[in-house]
C-alpha cells in the first residue's frame, strides 16, 4: 500500500508561483500529478519516472510547471510558475503500481487527498 499526502496549495495572484509537495509512504514507481477544476473532469498534469524522466500534459503547462522527485525522501514536487486563473483546481498526487508511462487515471492506483490551488486575476 502507498499513502500520499499533498501540501503547498493556497491562494496566489496570477503570475505568481506555488510549489506543491507530495510525501509518499511505501514503495513508489511512476508518480504523477492531476488536477480537477470545478465542474470539470480530472485531468493529467504530468508524471515522473523513478529515473527522473518527466512527461507533461501538452501545451497548457509546458514551460510553466516542473515536476521533480527526491527518491531519498520518497517525495515528488510540482513547481508551478506564471500561474493563471485557469490553473485553479484541486491538485492530486498519484502513484502508479509500476514503471509505466501512461497518463490515464485508471493506471494510477494510489491517490492523495488533494490540495486546493486558487489563482486570482
């Protein structure tokens, strides 16, 4: 079993930055970040392999969001810069039970409780 706890969410003005953290207990492999805005489906933000290779959702976050991990601390991070009001959402940390690269929600077996990010205009 893997337990995930996110932290670092909050209220920020447009153009600002936030860094989300996800502390994991248990063996982790590929880790990912998802987000869910009000009234919308949960969407993939990006994922990072055990090796550090990162995949991102196309367009919307490239160049602004950076995913990293510290395997020694069993933690993954989401650095968000140049935030926009449309980035407002609950952000979830998730863990796959394997080294896979897919981004589908069903491929991630473990989920954190989510942390709210609100970007004001």
